[in-house]
C-alpha cells in the first residue's frame, strides 16, 4: 500500500487541500480523502489526473519541419500526405522504436500519462511482412516499456486507397495486411499490452472489412477500443457521398455499432443532424487541434457538441506539439476567435473554463483508451501528474488558479512529477531513461537526415 499526501489535488470537480491518496501494488487507487493530517509521502504542489493522448502516429514526430513547404496550388492535406509517405519509407524498426520512445518521453514531461498509438506501419519498406509480422508493433510496445507511458496499441487495418475498395497505392504498401494476418496480429498483441482495433478510415476499408474489425474487437477484450479517422477533409465527405449517398459520420451511424467503445478521430465535418445523432451514442470525438490546424482540416463544432452532451478527448496526432495544455488552448482558442467571446463552452458564470475543459478531456481520453483513469478516485489507476507550485508560470497563484495558469500559459512545462499505474516515471523532472532515449533518438535523426 502506498500513501501520498498532496498539498492540493483535483478531486472530482474541486481543487481540495491536504488530500490523502492510497493505492495498492496494482496501482489502483483505493481511497481519496481531503483535509487530512500528513501521512505517507508528502507531495508539494497540485496533483492532477494525467491526461490520455488518444491519437498519435509516433513516427511523424521525426518529420518536424520537413512538411512546411508549399505544395502545388490548391493542394493541401493530400500533398502533405505524399511527403509523409515518402518519409515513412525510410524508417527501419530501430528508427520506429527510437522515435516512439522519444515522443512518449516528451508526452510524459508535458503531462500525458497514457497514449493510444494508431499504428499502421506493419510491413518492411518493400511491402513484404517482416520475419516477425508483429516486429514494428513490438517496437512500439518496447518504446512504452522504456518510457513508462501507459500504452493502448491500436493496430490499424488498412486495405484500400479509396472508397469502393480501390487497390492500395505503392506508398501504402507498408500498411496493408490481409484480414487473417490482421486478426492474428491483434490477438498476439492482446497478450502483451492493451489493444484496440483501428480500421484506418472509410477510405481504407470496405463495409465488410469494417464489420470484421468490429467482430474482432469483441474477441480481444470486453469493450475493446475501436478508433477510426473520419470526416477530416472535405474531399472525404464528397467521395463518401458519391460512393454511398451518405456523409462519413452518417454512414458510420447507419452501418457500425457506434457506442462508448468508439473514438471517431477528427469528425471535423459533421452536420448538426449528425452531431445530434452521434452525441447520445457515448462515442468519443477524438480531437487533435494542433494537427488539424496545421493540416488545414477545418473546425469541429465543439461548443455545440458539448451542449449536446458529446464526449471528447485530445490527441497529438502528427506530434507537432506534445503538450496537452497546448492542445486544449488551441481547441478553446479557435472558438474564442470565431465567436469573439471568452467563455465559449457551456458553463455556469464563475466556473473555471480550464477545469471543465480539462476534466472533459480526461474523461473522454480515458474512455477512448479503455483505461480506468482520468480521475483521482477509488477504482482508477494512479495516473498522476504534479504541477510545481514554484515554477515561474505558477508561483504565487492561488490553488484554484494553477490549472488555468498551466493551460493558458504553460510553455515550458510546469509538470514536475509523473506517475503511471502507481509508479513514478518522472521525479523532480528526472526520468531515469531520458538520457539514453534521447541519445539514441539523436543518432537515429542524424542517420535519417543522411537518407532524406
Ligand atoms: C494518418 N493523418 O494516417 O497519418 C493520417 C493521414 C490519411 C491524419 N489524417 C493519412 N492527420 O488520412 O489518409
Ligand atoms: Zn491520424
């Protein structure tokens, strides 16, 4: 049994003082009691539930700066994707692991405690399976073992280049697995880590393949997560309409068993009708605002979604930033600009804007990862971060203002300590494997530079 005594902690929707948190060797919180005398390990600062990063493509961290060249006129996302395809053809298994470990380390330092890796690199650069078809998935698992982040691995099912079962392009050959190989991969990985299924998008799987992925998820675990990219770009909406007569979110609602185990990544282009149908299903909208901004995707109608009771979480996606505070700042800030107001989400006067946004993203993120987390409460795993009250961003702020200070201004990070599953992975800013992870990442990046 471990006992922490936090100067302050977020307990449900309040910042409480002198909070005793106890958890067992399995990392599960057993009791949380505010206003208690000192006992166990004293934690100065504000203890928060760690954030779940619900959508990452780790390898894209290594593309920073390479994609900011103007493409052909009128071309945006799809040109970026071509550049991304050329880049990923360079990566070998050591690169995949080195980049993922560095990315996860940076995520932990910024206050993420868990990550859903939407993993679609399966094959060697020539499109052939590795001797071990799970080679690259195991590299993601190995990276998480080094970094200590809580992993939900989402092996991706990718079969086609577009609606109607179009054959995959050469640039996509590292992604493609047959249905049997995909099922075998997921089942093997389920014995090693937390796993969910990820049909890449309605562009990349047929209705039959989507149904097969859903059926497979049922065999992996009760309510195993199901993630899909959907309605991110207007071209996808137009192609889906031409193929089926329905918009992508509408099509999913009509043909898949959309419910709380689903995460619809982006869902940018939803109509009010789709939104009204989707919110009551309990599915999570997987919002990735820094990437969606960078790629010029469009704006998900978060205020209307929140008003309809819709759930959401945040993802770092292309990993331009690894900060949950920054994702939330983008998410909220875009709507402030659009509406020329400040409190843009539904909230009672006097409520902390940051607190409501943060708690909603914690809940949606944990749900999307299939992780009992997101709250400091009995039954949840102890995924915790501690904000340093002496950090220049936070010093002198009253406890109730610390979270808002972090979310509005927290670059560089005021996260001091990080615990995952009841084990400290960062203490006083120190991660024991950081030097080795970053040294290996540098070597990898220099080697890649020579291949660009
Ligand atoms: C991905 N990323 O799978 O990495 C996608 C691009 C696609 C984002 N959509 C590829 N942000 O959607 O076809
Ligand atoms: Zn994505």
